[in-house]
C-alpha cells in the first residue's frame, strides 16, 4: 500500500510499504478514504519530537471496513467508520472511566497510544491506503448512511473537533458564558465552534493570522488580532474589565509572537490573565516533557514560567491534556448527522495522498489560507 | 477592647483599640471567645506581604452574638457562631454561585475580602475581644447548643478545616482514592483528615517535621518523611509505581527544603510528579501576585517554573485558591456535632490573648509541637 | 395603585389597592413596566388551588427601581430590573446552595415563596403598578442599558425561560442529545428552546394545539401532534426505536387528552416510555399536594399511577420542582443581551393592565394564538 | 459440574449440568470459590418473575481463572477475580459511558444482561463449580494477592456492596449529609455502610427485623424500627422536623408491612416524605415491568401510586435502577484491600453448594439471623 512516511526534519515522502493487515482477533482493517494532516504532525515534521525515521504518519482517518478479526462483534465489513486518534483497549482502569487518551494497555509503560505518532506506541498511521485498528469494536465510530456526502465533516471527528470540544469541556463552558480562545489554528477554531454550540454568549478568538481570524468571525466569534495590541487588554475591553468566564489554550509550547519568537508560557499566562476570578481553563495545546531544541531554557526540561500567583489569587481551575475522543465523538457525530454542526468549514484543501509532501510544506509554513488539509487516498 | 496589632516584620503586640461596633444595618457584633493564629498570618508576620502597620490580625473566630443591626433577620443576640474568614455579601455574581471567597462587593476592585488580612479589605481582625461581622446573616454560621464544650473543634471551621477540605474537593477525592498531601501544617493535616472522611483508601502525607508527621499517622494517614529520600519516589513505592489518584498542595510559595532554602515550584511540581495520569490536584497553599523579597527571581513577579510538560502529558486537572468557607462549613459542622469529626486534634496550645506575641514567635519558628494555637480572649 | 385582584374561580378584576411600599430595610420598590400572565396563574384562575380572594396576582415582573431601603447596597434607584418569581433571602441553607426556590426564610413553615401565588406566602403580586421586592439586593436582576428595547425578552427571565431551562438542566441535556418535550405551552416551548441553545441534536415537542406546534417548529424543533397517534410511538420512530436521550415534562397534573379529559399520570408516564435506558428527565409541570376537585381519585391526595416498573428497568433519573430562577437568570440575560436568544418569540399579546380580565379568559381557554400575554401597566 | 438449578416456585436443586466452557475468543472461564444468594434471587424463587425451569442461578461470584479465550489480553490463568453481576461488552454506547448495567450488546432487544437471572439473557449463573464470563477482559475484576483471606469481603463486590453504594451515589450522598435508608436487607445495609464510608453525619435505617437493625447499629447507623411507629415520624424527630438530606429506597415492589401485606408504593413514598426540600433519592430496590401475581392492581402493570405532588413540591431528584457494578468495584476493592471496608459483616452463613436448597428456604423466610449466605462450591 502507499503511505506517507517520515524520514527526518521536514522530510516526508509517499512510498510503497507493506499492507496493513489483521494481526489480532480484535483488529479491524479499514480502507482509508479521508485522512487529515494535523497541527500536531507538524511538531514531528519540524524535528521537535523523538519520531523515528520510517514512521507512517497520520492519526485522523475515515474509511470503510474491509476485514474484521474473529473476535469483533459490533463492527461489520462495509461499515463506514471514523477512527479516533487514540488507540484504546476499552477495559483498563482509565478506559473504563472514559479516559481513553490514557489507556494503560496499548502503549505499555506510558498512558495513551495513537496512530503514527512519536512516543505513542508502535502503530502505523492513517495517511495510507489501509489502516489496522486494534480493538476495533472499541475504536471504530460508525457513521450514518450519508457519510460519503459529508466525509470532510466526519473526518473532523477523529481529532480536531473532539479536541476543540475537550477544551470547552475542561473549561466547563456553559450556556451564557463568555469564552476566550487563544489560537485560531484548527483546534482553536474547533474550540470556538464548540463554545458556540454549547451556547456561549460571547467567544473571543486570539491570533495573528488574518485568514484564521476571518474563519473565527464566520462562525460567530469575535476576532482579537494580537498584532493590534495586548490581546488581554482587548479581551478586558470586551468584558467591561472583568475578563471572560472561561478560557481555552489552543497553542501549546511552541507559542510564538507575530515575529516568530517562541515564548512557551505566553499564551498560557495570557489565558490566566484573561479569565475572571473563579473561572476555569481548558488547555489542549501540546506541552512536551522536554524539548532540547527549545530557545527557552526552562522549556528544555518541560517547564514554563507559569503565573501561579495570579492563578491562585483568582481561584482558577485548569485541565490539560490530550482528548479522549470517544468521550465526545458520538454526540458530535449526531450533531453533524442532524445538520446542526458543519466542522468542515475548516477544510481549505482536499488533496490526493501523493500531494502530502507539498501539503506538509505549506501547512507548516502556515501559508495563507492553509487551515486544514484532507488527503483522499 | 484589646486586640493583636501588627506593626511590621515579626512585630505584633496586644493593645487597646477602639471597640468594634455595628456600622451597617446588616452587621452583627460578636464577642470573641476563641480565635486562632493561622499559618497564613505568618506570611504577614514575616513581612512577606503588603500588610500595613496598625492592622488588627485574625480571621478564625468563634464567639457569641452581642448585638445585631436592624436589617439582620436570621442571627439573634445570644447565638454562638463561627465566622468564616472570607467576608461575603451573599448577592453578587460570585457569592450567588457559592464562590464567597471571590465576593465582588466587600473588597471593591478585588475579588474577595477577609478579616485582618493584607490586601483583603479594610476589615479589622478577630484576634480581639469584639468582631464586627458585615452581612451577618450571610457570614455567621450558627453552632449547636453544645458549642462551648467543643469550641476548639468549631474554631477549626473558620478556616483550616474548610481549607483542607477544599483541597480534597478541588482534587475531587472520592471513596477508594489514594491521595498524596504535600505539607503537614494545619491545612495539610486537615486535607488529609478530610480525605479520610471522604473515604480515601490511602492518604500519604509529606513533610519533614516529626511532630506533624506523627499527627498525620494518628489520623490514619501514612507519613512520608522527605528527609529520608525523594518523597515522590516514596509515594510511587506505596502505589506500585502508578502514583496516587489525587494530590493536594498545602504548602504554597514559601515551600522550602529541610535546610530551609525556598523553592517556590518544588512542592507543586512534586504533586504533579506524584499523581497518576488523568488524576487531579487541589492547591490551597498560598501563592502571591509578587514577592519582592523572594530568593527566587521568577517568584518575585508571582511566577514559578511549573512542570507543564508533565502536567499536560498526564492529562491532569488542578484547581487553586482560597476556600469559599460557606460552601463547606455547614456540613463540616454537622460532622462535628454528630461526633464524626474532631478536627481539634490539631490544636497544640490554648492561650490567652495576651500571649499572642509569644505564640506568633514560636509558631513562626515551627517550634516542635506548635501545630495550632487557639487564643481565648 | 391599580392591580389585578383574584376573587374566586374565573373572577379577576383590575382595581385600586394600597400602594406597595418599602417595609423592611432590605426592600426595593419597583415600578412595573411589564408583567406576564403565567400558565400557573391559570391553576388559581380555575379555582384549583387554595388562593384566597383579594390576592394581587402576578409573578413575572420587569420594571424600574423607584426606591430602596437603607440596607440595600447593590441595587440603585433608576436600575432596570427583572424580578424572579421566587422570593429568596440569600442566606438560608437552601439559598446558599443556589436552591432559592426552596428558601426557608421567606415563607416560614414551607420551603419557597413567590409573589401573588397560592400557598407561597403573603406577598402581593406584580400585575400591578408597583411591586415590593424583599431582599432586593438578592432578588433583583439588573438589566443592561438596552433593556427597554427588548423588554419582552427580559420579561421571560422572571419565570418561563428559566423554568424551561431548568427542565433541560434537571434532565442534563448535553450537546448532541435528542430530547423529547411534552407540552408546547410557554414552559414547554422554553424547554425546547433551551435544549436547542444547549446544542441538542434533535428536539421533539408533543402537543395537540396547532399554533403551539408551529412555534416549536419555528425554533428548529420537530412537532409531534398527539392527535395523530401515540406520541411515544412517533418519538420512537424518530429515534430508530431507541427513544430520546433526555425528556422534559412540561404539563403537570392537569394533563389532559385532546378531548379535554384529565389524566394526571399520562404525560409523565409518556416521558418515561419515550426516554432511552440510562436517560434522564426534568419535570417542571406542576403537581400539587392535593386537588380535591380532580376527576382522578389518586390525584385528590397528590398521587399518580407512576410507571415505576419501567422507570426502574430503564435506570432513569428524574428531577422535579419549581425553578430556582437565580441559578440561571444571569446567563440567560447575557444570551439575550448578546443577541443569541430571543425568548419573546413566545409573546402573542401585549396589553394594558386593564385588559387583564379579558386576557385571563382567553388564555385560560387556550384560545388559538394566545401563547403568552404581557401586560404593560 | 454441579450447579443450583431453578425448577419453579420454591423449587431449586443442586444437580449435575454440562460444564461451563470457553465459547467465544473473548471468554474467560472461572472456577467458582464463593457465590452468594442474593435477595433478588428470591423474586425468582418465589415465582414472581418469568424465570424458566432449568436455569442455573447465581450472579455473585468470586473464583480463579482456569482458562482464557485467544482474544483475552488482560486476564491471565490463575488470576483471582470477582465477577460483576452485569455482563457488559465494554464498547456499546451505554458501556462506553460506564452504564454497563444497560449494555446494548449482551442481551439483544433489552438493555442489560446478567448471569442466571430472569429476563437478563441466556447466561448460566455462578451458583456452580464453573462460570463462563463473556468479554472477560471487561468483566473480571482482579483481586489482590490476599484475596483468599478475605474472600467473603470480595464476594460482596459482585453485587450488594456496589448496589448499596449505587443508592448513595444516585442520592448524591456527601460528607456531612443525613441519610434515611429504607430496608435493612443486605442491600440496605450496604447502602448504610456506603453512606458512612462517604462521610455521612447521620444514617437512619428503617426495618422491622431486629437482627438486621442490630447490624445497622453495629456499623454506626441509627436503627428505626417501623413496628414502633411511623418511620417517617421517627426520622423527622431525629432531624428537628426537617427530614434527611438524602434517602435510599432498598426494598422494591414487594415492600410489605410488618404483618406481611404488600404495599408496592409504601417505602418509596416514605422516602419522599422523609427527605427534605431540594434533597435527592437513590432507588435500588427492584420494581418490575409487570407482576400478574401482585395483590396491588396498579402493580400488576408495573405502576405504583407515587406521591408526585410531594415529590414536586419538595423539588426532589430520584435515580433508580440496577447498578453498573464496574463503576464502583475497583474503588470498593481498594477500600477492602486497604482494610478500610469489611462488608462481610453482612455474611451470616458460609455453606457448601449442596446446602443451597435449604439456604434458599431459610433466606426466603427471612429467618432470624439469615442476612447473607455465601456458598463455597
């Protein structure tokens, strides 16, 4: 089968690799029809992770089931499915509480596995023609009959839509809340979109890329352009000086200013400054255990200069981490199926698998208009 | 009336000041019978806050109502009451959600007021013969008829018992959980005690003072002496390498090692290292907006080198801040009244008001056996 | 002042009564500009309650503050306010937990007080030129500067919008849920509207009045006309035989079929039949402690033939009762102010106070098109 | 293998049946070492259910794993395990939310399966030498090395301890709460015990059997003997007329008075009368969809004369149904392992499998001292 293979910093190619196949009785084999490039793939692409050469990339996949193992009971050949980025067993202590992002079975010694990702286990990714899905009954989300017509909407269910939603869940966004979202990349936009779906009264989205801020406005949010002044001041102006009820950090450790200089603590501390007393924060932008190449000395060992004084004085709460996709993907699928959500507004490019190297290059450059790429093998 | 007055770093005296009195129709006047010295009073005592000379100290008070304003409906003269350390209006946006620690009315421009505390409004403290309680119907907790017999138990309801409980609430401690508590001062011991009351299966308490660790063991917790090796390693040993389900930070920014050197991030990061993936943390040890006298350069502006990488990778949640005492004091009172809780195990010294200067000195030295002082004016 | 006065079954008149005035230092006096007739007023109107002759009716009021008592700190003369139907002290055990509908202070011997309502205390109602608001700082919701332009929207905040929202809160409606709402009166429509605001994927509204079902469709719900077959069957058809995730009972004990015969248990049991296993129900339609005039013998002593077998087998949850308006009115106000909610779509008639008797008559007849009446004194 | 087989009302025998064996790749085979008779088995024993002759009974089993299917990854031969009474797939919509009592896979057309129980699927029970456990990785709870020493404690984890705990969870019992428990059978005693573990300040247990009331007192609860007057009056006396914060219904549809007459609604309505306004109720006593043999005409079709008027006026919440054992069994196991819980205080009789017919007889008679029987095959 053909697949997108990582070879080193800024080097990916599309090449022939051995076919994915059923290896365990609980496996499901999926013929991939749509698979996205994720912002988190760029951390690997830029050589900022421990990804090894030869890895097949991709963790956002939709397709058709072509084979099932003998212990698979729920999923049938021919089902159209969306595959969450996390690989979960369904029965460990964390999975049974719905914390499938922290599965204790699928990546021994760690908590949590994923397809085609550095440090997340030996699994090959979905930017390929075929994908082996372990514990297929647990990990496949069945799609409705009209799946093919809205495949780009359903493709968002593998990662970015649940991840954006997770930010709002960690922050406890409720109807009527005002919400500040830092970062208008795909995850930030999905957080803003989720906040709107949950009935927020005002959603403020901070970024410095005009194309992304325009998308934020398109979904009913207020764009806050941080090239035009301190975003926290702008947020305070929009909220009579009180700050927002809730905040979402959707940038992570490679946060940088509009000149491109990295400041790992900057967006996180800005969220703390933006949220009102007794508020709450969801943080889904990635922070890593160490980054030897970071320009910031604390960040090299995974630390940031966090504004704990203000965090404590305001009595805030924060939840962080990867999303347990299964916690949300059914309900978000139902919203898509009912026509109440169309997350594919994000998608800027539909390309063939062979165009992946070029797509990585442009997406990594945050080239104007490259918000989200879907590859169709 | 006589009262404990702050004059500057390590200078307090007991002196005559004008009587507290009814000033507003919603006020209640309490004759104080028990009033404690709090660990947070020591931040002022050591000159590490903005406290002004002349301030009457004390925010943990129990006593008898001697006068009420004309708009007071619930509280009657003669009632025995415990007064929460936070002063709340009961009707602002935060109070109406139970977040009385972040009252928007009683300390204009800030969120939250307290008696006799730096930065918490102009209110005089309770280490005095009389205490004016604003919004008395909101702020007085009525005690049962046997209050005098168990006054030291009920005195713990003004701050330390609810504050320790708050740590366990922020951490979401549930029956069967294992819990790591950093700090065996009064608040840490109350957090451990609260975790036991909530049905924790194992509570590990970290400190380096033998007298406090002994108290931890007395209430059924496991003492972890950090003089005997990395406390995180010891906690991992107790939990088959998994870490605890929940963690409580009960030390704050003046965290120091057993030689007395301050490391503001140390206990917080140790909690992050001690808690298992998908766990949660309550942080009630105080962090301030700035501390110009801190030996740590980040802490001077309120920041700490927080291990955000591990926090994110583990998918943790943390809540911080002062306790809204009213959220818990009724239920904790009911536990005392039913004989199911005796938080006064903490109290090491019952003294007269005039002995306050001496008590401050010894308590500040963490002199052996000085865990909690109650003054009886 | 002029006011709507109850005299007996189907007898109300508009007449001169003594002016409302400040009686306690915590009172606020409001000049009423909008005041609605509520479906629950009809229970009194029809003589099905213990309401005494001479009672001034009305518990849904918006107006301008014209005088405040000396202990009022937050509310100022000139403020535009909406007054929740429940009268709360703000400091009792129930109020401090946000359960203001069950205030233990304002209606001694009962839990909960209201304006102008049978069994809810001695308070005069708001269908009048002036309204005395006890504990004004607690009970007045301040409205934004544009309040006059959207007064009908804000008038819905006194009762029906929070009450409909409460049904969805008790049922735990989450994004993506399917929801069955029984009853398309004002409260049912507000429940459906709230479910949509909370991100439901499908809302099914059951009734047998065409005008009301049309309003349900207007807000994006699916109308289920129970004249056209068993509504439960229709709901199962819409949900592939599974039933909805959540259900709302918005009818109450005077539930009747399309021929007008009362069956007190019918809608409640239909909700139980409509909701899927492990689902949840919010019940805000009123049930009374006894109704000597009920055609149903059980209901005469407040009982209904509840389908406990199915309730248990499905593992359902239900919450019932009056709404603590203050739990929701700020967030719903913010949605109106932001233009994200326009609950006034309900309002069918804007009338003068003197037209009240006529309005009661037509509203009680459920005359076609009479969904909600706002009186403007 | 030998097993307890149901033949009809009050007819069970121990006989040879075909060995249980691995049938599906995800199965686990357990050699049963302890297996209890449950109060719910008595509903079948008395002929009040649809149980068919030939059914092997028993759904509370502990034992040793003797064989595993080829798709079992977590459970190993030799593991000591406790098997929850519900049989769950782990991957359906309900299981993935932790609602394993309402599994949609294991009992097609219903929600929820169990071993050896009427209407809960074709599974043979555990009152036998061997038990086939479907989806073994999902359904087996591993026990610690000391399991054999405390086997009676761990045997309580299969049903009664989690079921009693579930009542307190549905009721939302929190530290400091007062709790009324109706029924001092095994489940009621476990509810009372769970309430104590969760930090209740006062637990009142209602029954009319002296031996059971004595056990309630032994665990720190207050016994309320309903032979000595209306139990609701007694509860009100204990709570200054206010009622308890929370209530648990642990009797079910065969509720009867001390003379043995059945009144299906009586305990449920007594709970409603006993709980204070804005309180909550957990109902784990079984109610069935129909009972043609019931003396109560409503109950024949699954209905009870529920006091909806008081339920609504008090603004109560109630949750009902079977327990999803997996939601609690890990945490309760950890409490047993830590020595913080000893639920085996319940067990009155340890018998051999062959003594089952006699044990059924006495347990069904509620013979004095027969609180809980454990069979050791």
